[in-house]
C-alpha cells in the first residue's frame, strides 16, 4: 500500500494544482477521489485473494489515508 501511495501522490498533487483553479471542478475531483479509492480496494482485495471484489471499501480507504494518500478535494 505504501508503494502505491508513493506513486500516486505526485500525480494527485499535480491534478489538484491544475484543477483547483476552477471552482466548479469539485464534483469532478470527488469522482476521481472515489475512483482512486475504488481501484485501491480492488487491488488490495485481489492481493489478499478475497472472493468479494468490493469487500471492505471503507477500511482500505482508511488504510490509504493513514499511509499518506492525498485527496484531490481538500
């Protein structure tokens, strides 16, 4: 998880810097935040060989946040 977060953070920061100038971008940025967390959940569950792909979506989001994952919407 830490390696994934380290790779994602510079890209997330770049998107935040570019799109934060537009006040209407929050809806778009929230969708991207959700997509990033969803893909991390799928990755994590596949790594642990879980049958349910979307199992523990909230827990993986909390783990990513504790690992230092940045968010697009502040």
